[in-house]
């Protein structure tokens, strides 16, 4: 029996009962991409979950200056990992420290696990969405209808890129 089989249950995305307005905005998540040999993770609180192109999808947003951005660009697979409140310090650290400068995994005690398809997730997570990229694009200044969003969220015009991924596996803590 693998670590994956001991620790997590595989469920269909339609079986999820979490309130994603709450867990994205209040609980946050780790976005992780890369390979077993080289990956990075970052904290995020913006995202979306839903159905698009007749598929269950998760959307995440990454600014181009984030170290994780390069991993997201190169990877076909990414994960969104959600944690309980007792891991808040991990999320705080991963959101305020760059993987360019430090080993976040070592410094937080995160224990990486790997899926058969190459996704990287963490033993401490309570919920994992493994996603295969379907589409990505940059948020464009000229497409804003509510112009006040730009000054409130992008004073230096460092617009996010969004990544839409099909949820190919949904894991919950056993």
C-alpha cells in the first residue's frame, strides 16, 4: 500500500462539501507545480472552482514575479492543497517567503507526496485538487470594466496570469 492510499481517499469532485468561498478567502491554499526533483509552492487566496467545457475545473492566479510562476508555466499538472487551521503558520510562511531564497519545504516541515501523474501535494493537507492545465492567459488592463479594481489590486500593473485546470483527482484526508 502506497503513502497515497494510506493517507487520502480519492473522491469525485461532485462529492466535495467544502464552501469554496470560505476556504479560498479565509483558509487559503498552497499552489504547487514542478517535478519531483524541482518544485515550488506558494500561498494563494484567489481562485475558482466550477464546471467549464463540461469538465470540473479549478482556476488559480499567479503573479509573474512569483517564483512559482515559472513552475506553473512549465508544468502540465498543478495542485491546490487546503489545510486545517492548525497549519496556518505553514500558509503564512509560504505566502511571505520566496522559494528563490529559502527551502520552504524544509523550513515548514511540509512532507511532499507525489501522484502517479506527477502532482505534488502534502501529507498535512486535508484536501487536494490535482489539476491538468487546459488553458492559461494573462489578465489584461484593457479588459477591466470596473477600473477601480486596477488601482486597488494592481498599483504596479503586475497583472496575474490565470491557469484553468481540469480536476483530474480529488483527494481528501482519510
